[in-house]
C-alpha cells in the first residue's frame, strides 16, 4: 500500500522516488521512534544518575579501551562519532571536571592526545552498571535471542550503507 494520492507518497511519486510500501513505512517509523527514544532514555539515565552525557560516556569508554588509556584527538573523534570541533568542546569540559587530560605528543608537537585520568576511570566504573542496565532494558533484552542476531545483522548492513564498511563491529561504532 502506498500512501495515497495526496501527501508524502504523492510528493515522492512526483519527485520520481518510489514511495515506501506499508511494511517499509512501518519499519522506517519504528526505526525512527526506537533510535530517537533509546538514545534519549540512555542519555537521560546517564545524566540523572551520573551527570554524564551519552557522548561523554562514549568518549570515556573509548579512552578506557585504548592502550595507555589515551588516543589522538582525531582518532578519538572518529571512534566516538563526534566532529573534531564537538570533541574539542567535550574534552575541554571533561578536562575541567578532571576526567580527562590533554597530553602533547612528544614526537609531533602538532598532535595532542586525550588521556583518561584515574578520576575519569572511576567515574566510568561508577556509571557502567546503571548504563549497562539501561542498554539491556531498552535495546538488548526486548528482542528474543534470534531476533537480536537478526537486528544486529540488519544494523551492520545499515552501518555499511552509511560508509562504515571498513570498520569491524568489535572496534568501531
């Protein structure tokens, strides 16, 4: 079923695009709702319980997983899915809070590393259990085990369509 002679479907047909059929529209709307709400809820829970935004939590996670708990700023921006300018703003705030420190690169003065501090690691350790519970409650546990695998397969295909085909799922966002 297309979406009528009026409105969105008709506009798409006039523009030369193929309107979404009923199943495709259902999938699209479910994706938009879940993606938006899941991220909002994860963000809300982290802010309420630990005073961390979801992007800041992800920065701390990426640093905690890196050798010596540090990454070059450009590498961190790619892994944490933020622009270089957004990362600079976030790192400035995390530095002020004592969670991260900037470390100049000894071999190249133009490069700067972001390093997780002990205080930052402690904050991450404190936030992890409740964030894990939220991730399970909103994303991991609702689908049955077989559905989770199918969902993951579908999401990985979407990631490839978005240009992350050179990124193994274990190491990249």
